[in-house]
C-alpha cells in the first residue's frame, strides 16, 4: 500500500522535534550535530533569535498580501540584495527550482526582444542540479532525474563539467545562455576553478550570450563570500538564489542586471506567494547578519579550521576517506567506503551529514557553528569512521 506521504524520499528513521543553533534534537532528547543544515538552508542555524523575532513580529502584523500591492519587506530585501550584489533588480520565488524557471524564461525573452528569437538554448553541465521542475530537470539532463518524465522541455545542451573546449564547441547561433553552479552541490561539492568561471564570462561576452549562475546552494555566505562567484571577480547576468536566503523559511530569488531583465515587464511573470511578507522579513534578517565583512570573515576562519581538522580525520582513516574538497563551509569528504554507509554511521554517532554524487558526503553546517562545535563534529565523524571499520 502506498504510504500516506508520497514515497519520493528514502528517509532516515530520525525525527527531530527541536533545533538550537547547530543542534537537532529528537523527542527522546538525543542531540545531533547538524552538518546538513537542511541542505545548506539553515544558514543562521536553528531557531536563531533574530530570525524568530523577524518572523513572529511579521506574523503578528500581516502574513500575506498579493503582489498587486506594495510589500514593504519585499522592497527592503530587494534593496538589500541590489546594494550587496551585481544585480539591479530582483524577483522573489518560494524555491530554487522556481528561480530556474524564471532564469530560463528571462534569458529567452532577452533574445526574443533583441530580434534573435532563434536563440533559445541553454548550455548546462553534467552533474548539475537545478531543481525538480520541468526546466530544472531538463537543465540537469541526467537520466536519474529525467527518465520517464518526457517529453522534456526542449532547448538544453549538456557538456562535461569544467570542459572549456567542449563548452566553446557547443555554442552556436541558437545559444541564449550558459547555466552553471559555481560550486556543484548535489554533483559532489565540485568548485569550478576561478579561471574557468572567468573564461566562461569572457566567452559569454565574446559570443554575446548570457551567463546564468545557480547559487541556490553555494550562495548567501556559504563559501565565505556573500556569493561564490565573487571569488573569481566576475559577475553573472542572471543569478538563482534560494536555500540560505530564507534561513529555513521558503524563499528564493532571481537577481539580474537591468540589461538582462529589460524584457520582463508587467504581466510577463508572477507568483502568488513569491516575495510574501513572512519570507521577506526573515530574508532581511538573514541578510542583515550574513552580508557583513565580520560575519563572512568568521565563515572563512571557521572554514579553515574545519578543513584542517577534516584533513586530520582523512589521514587517520585512509580506509574510509580519501580526501577533502570544497570551498568555505561547503565541504565534501571523499569516501573510500560507500558514502551512504558513512552517513548512516554518522547518525549512530549523532552527527548528520548529506550524501552527494561522486561518493562524497557533504558537510554544510550552519554558518554560525562555533569552533567547539566544529571540534565536536569531527570527533563524532571520527567515531563514525572507527565504527565503520570495525563493523
Ligand atoms: C536545491 C537546489 C536547487 C533547487 O532548489 P529547490 O528549493 O529544492 O527547488 C537548485 N539548484 C541548486 C544548486 C540546488 O542546490
């Protein structure tokens, strides 16, 4: 008999009833260190007082109005994002995959308005993840995500990750944009080298196509910069954001330059809930904390500490781990053991991690994790690796 929840997830037998900072707590009181953070969502940890205050204060005033009216919290969050990034304008969504939908629409509209309606194709990369909507799965292109769901949204091409020549060869008169994650998340925590992102930007400029970055997982302070592309010193034309921006409240956004967004006038796109007062109040609180040099400096310092400890862990357990990869607090442990077994052993040691492709486990702690919690997390991972060896 089909379960009452559509069984699209293989769920672990854990159910958390409370969160505090980097900790998740079960009904029986067991406390887990959370190195998943809702898959890079709880950037400020669980139940952060400033986020709780922002949400409850707004909840006592007004939950929802239509985008037919001005929404002050939405205006404030848009202004904050424009101020802090390359972008001139923002559209709010409820999720990452909705941001993908608009990014694709925006790129196509740009060329339609430019008198080049044949430019509809988006070049994306193998191993990519852009969500589960029709555009999202077509953009990812993998059999795992698309099989059985055809006909797929047309107009997507795929090239191997980081293969500049293949990418160059894939551009033709039908190309509208390239879509890439600066650090692949689901794909196994694979950072794109700075010179590759610079090369992509140059190529887009040369060929007159748009650069769309998917910073749904790697954005909002995760890599130690507000957005990961800042490390390479280049800017996209369009950027997808979600996950961390809402700190756990469903919120996403598409950020764009004035030029890329010029065709998106009244009536071209919409969302009932996108940019609602609750989500935007929380988003403002997240931005007020994360978009400061002090906070980002701390992320970088803690990332260095965590990486150093993880290198020690890998050295101590060469039969379980083979290396560390990633950027900032978006880290991956390359496994020799089966990654899902390592995640399970972690649960027994009361530490939550997330599997990814390439036999990697992802470590995406709340950006607010403390030094002591990092040390404790690595101690628990060490216990998990020891248990796995003796099992
Ligand atoms: C999670 C994710 C998405 C999809 O976001 P949803 O909110 O689940 O729709 C898109 N792109 C990347 C890189 C992601 O990590």
